[in-house]
C-alpha cells in the first residue's frame, strides 16, 4: 500500500481547496458574463432605476433568511449525532454548498458536510443530509401540485399523482428487498428513530424557507412591474419550482433550468420574458452566488476533524 507523507497530504488538500474555489468562481463568471439572452445595458438600467438601497437590503435580508433557515435545519438534524454551534453549522452548510456547485444535483454537498465529521459518522451525515433536503423536496412537490391544479393543469397533476401512487406501491411491495445491505424498510425505521421534535422543527423550518424563497421571487416580479393577482403569480412560481426541481441538473445550471421552465409558465400569463430572465438571474445571484462566495472562505479554512 502506497503511503503519502503528511507534507504531501497538506499540498494535496490545499490543491483540492483551490480547485473547488476556482471552479466555483469560474462557473459564476461564465454564467453571468456569457449569458447571450441577457442584455447588460438593460441589466445596468434596471439596477440603476429599479433597485433602490431599500430594495437591495430587502432582497439581501430574504436571501440571508433563506440560507439561515437552512443552517438552522442542519443544526437541528445533526444534533442527533452531536450538538454544534450556529457558527459551525454555518461553516458546514456554506462550504458544502460551494463544493456541490458543480456536481450533479448537488451531490458534492453530501461529501462536503461529511468531511467535517469522523469517517465513522459518514453514513449518518449522508442520511441526515438526505432528510434535510428530502423534506424540502416533499414540500416542493406538495405545493407544486396545488399550484398546477390552480393553474388548470389537471392532466399533468393526474399523471404525477398516478406516478406517486405507483412509486408508493413499488416501495411498499419491495420494502424488505435489500440492495447492498440496505432496504426501504430499514430506511423507514431510521427515519422513525429520529425524535418527533427534531422532525417537527425540521418541517417548520423547511416551510419557512419555502415561503421565503417563493415570496422573494414574487416581490421581484412586483418590483419589475408585474400586476397580476397574487394567487395567479404565487401558484405559477411554485409550479415553476416543482417542475424545475424534478429535472436532473448541476447546481451551476440551476438558474438556466429554472429560467427555461419559468419562461414557459410565465408566458402563459403574459409576463415579459426579459423580466423572467432578469429575475432568474437575480435569484441565482442572491441565493447561490453570494453564499458560495462566503462558502469559498470556509473551504479554504477547512481543517479535517482530527481522530480522538
């Protein structure tokens, strides 16, 4: 077995940190500069005339609240393994977000959080992160179906509900079948082993986060002069999030995927496509770019947890 010296490990760790941060910033630069659908002259005009200091502070507050609720969710769930401070939870969430930026469906986020714990806890951390993201996905599906129903997409809802029923039946019938030592029944048992108070708090925080992000989108539409009934706009937003979350994507392509879906849905209610492109870009900047910039610092300052 080839052994690597401590000095070589340090250089390798530093190289990986630099690579992660450089890739993250390259992705951000590439998406913001080479977006051919967006006119930068129009972008600057909107920044100068639409975004007052008050609006910018309000948007930043909603972005902070969105990520803060996610941090609280993680702090709550990981307390099953060991209590961690808000500062530590913030480091883990933001660094993991940066690491997951250019991985399929943010898979790198799971590994990013696991690195902060001993190897013996890796499976537990991945499981808890699955619960953390899973509740958010379930809420997206639940509200998304309501949104599609309100907008009159009954055929789509029927197909999706049918698919959900088939999946439930499939997992019920195969719950005891093991794949590499794991089964759906075992997963269900693990979920039940988590205290109810932890689950309840996780659900409340997830609902708060969902309402925050969807209404940030809504307030941006108001800022851009969209004058449509509240229910029409908010149900369109939640339908967009539902469909976009169902599509496989990389984190750095998230705004492109959401933008494409949003253009299709908002075209049905006569919202200018340039407005949707700008709002999608702003949402990506406020909720991904800014946290990734902060997370990059935590990636650089990361130190592997020492064995006791």
